[in-house]
């Protein structure tokens, strides 16, 4: 049966006055991202590359997060009463954290599109009628009535800025929210990057979706070795991936590209091959929804394989009951922490943001983290390359206040199902 939603009585469509639209969304989308990315003169080759990345990154990049929230929660030892500050990204992590009932989650992001996505996710959890509706909206592909569900249940509760984002029309007159009527996860820079990867593989006669026929890890590895691995030896692919702009779709800025390339034999093709091998071969497909998105271009159906925590039926009541503990902030992380009281944060989730930063920015960030951290606080982050980027760049007077969990970091890195990062890192605040 096809479900249809009537329009809410107060629904006003796309009639928003420009006075309702924040200047942060209209004029500053690229400006704030640029502050985090720019490290070179505007007209230099590196500076032009940075500005192209900032322009692309000002729109939707991650329709879903590509850091494993299950690993995050275990590394953080996340539990009741904890106060969390995290980078928002696609928001799957934030909702997953609510399964552990922390006291508060502050999610911060510079990207206005990610802010709009996160705020819509919160209202969807609050106001869609059931868990099945939530799964259809964020988990199922080709559900043609999702935009009607948005109009009826979500839009009346959204802030004006986020509502403007989702209801803005393109040159064909289609509202942006209509992407949820087909397959939202094939949109954004990441979705387009994965699509390009599929087209490239098919150009060389390989269909990546074929791995989904594998019945065990042995068959997964055989498919990778025989079908996918040889593609990375093609001269054309090696040439294309040697350009920094080729990885902008993964949200990798020029500075992070330089770090990432140190992980292999000096070519980006070898690095990408190793990361894809982990994604394809290290985890059973039935346990890895990241592999489903990469190879099948969708999430599993309920009961077919593991789903993101916020889409699992068993977590629905807990997440909905805790949804008011989340606050979304369109802000710079360092400036946000500067407004926090000393000792007021128990857990910090930095994703891979530090790979973008200069030494001055890293020291400013860790100064605020150290000031706001409670005793025993935990910081987790990921890096493109395997080793931590902090030693030699962040003041020893700051790092000496933290214990780096070397063995645990290596273990969590190996267990990260998203498989795209070289290193996972855990620091614990020492007692004063």
C-alpha cells in the first residue's frame, strides 16, 4: 500500500520572506568554511585549490556520516550524564549517541547545509508518527511520498532558515526536499563521488555492486582481489587521483590530501585501494551498512542487515525520549568552546577536522578543549594518515595534561567499519 500524507493546515509551501533567511545561510556559507581551509595566497595554485574546495564544501557534502558511531561510543565509554560536544556532519552520530542517554549533546558545524539536515532530523524524530515513518524517510530509497511527510509533520516545526533550505526550488522548479522522494544518499558531494566511482569501475568493465552477492568474507575478498583491485592499477585512474580536486567529493581539502598520500607508496591510487580493501574485506556485509552505501548505494531493509543505530527499531523509543537533549549550533568549534565554562564538557568528538588546521588553530582548539574538559574527559578524532598529527604541532604543556591511549586507538581504528581513515585516536584528561 502506498502511504500518502495530507498537507498540514498551516503549511505555506515555499513562501518565505527573505527577512526569515539568516545571512549565515545566504552570504556566509563559503566564508566560514574558508576560514578553516585557507592556508595559502588566493592566486597561488594551492590557494585556488583551497578556494574551490571551500566553494564546493559550502553545500551538502555528507548525506550520512562516514565515521562509525558504534566505535565512537565504545571509545568514549559514553553513558548517562555525560556532556558531549561533537562536530555535526551528517548527524547519524548525534542520534546514535542518544542511545546511551547522555545529559547533553552540542553539535557544531560550519556547513549550513549540514545544520539544516541535522535540524530536520531532530524534528523528524520528534514529529513523524512512527519508527516506520522515520525509516522510510531516512533509510529507504525511492519513497515518493517523503516530501509529503515533510510538509505534513516536519516543516511546521522547523526554524525558518532550515525550512528555507529544504524548500528552495532549483531551476526546474523542484524543491530541495524532493531528494528524499528518490535516494537522498546519492546526493551531496559524497553521493556524487561514490556515483563517479561506480561509473569509473564500470568504464573498466567492473560493477562494484557485484560484491553484494558475496555470502561470506572469503567471497568478499575474492571479489575485491579479482574485480576491484585491478582498477586501481589503471594509468588513467592513477593520473586522475593524483589531482587534489579528485577527492573533494570525499570532503578532503588540499591540506588533508597531502597528509593522506603519506599513507601509501606515494600515489593516491594505492591509498584509496587500501581503504576500499578494508571496507570490502574486513567486515561481513551483514554487519556493515557503510559497505551497503558504497557498493549497493542504499541501506539494507530492516532485518536484511545492520542499520545505523538511529534507524534500528530497538533504539527508537530511547532516541525519541532523549531528543530534547541535543542542540545544533552553526558555529566555529573553537569559538563555541570559548563560550563554555571550565570543566563543563565530558566528551569531545572532533571527527577529522584537525586535518584541516594550521598549528595555530590546533593550539587554540586544544587550549579550549583542555580548559573546558572535566577530569577524565575523553577526546576522540580521526586522521587521514595513520599517526596522530598532534605531537610536534600542539604545545607539550597542553598535551602533557592528556594521556594518549595508543593501544586502544589502534584497536578502535581497526574496528571502524567506514574504513576510510588511517587512524583513530583517543586522549583521556589526567587528574589535576
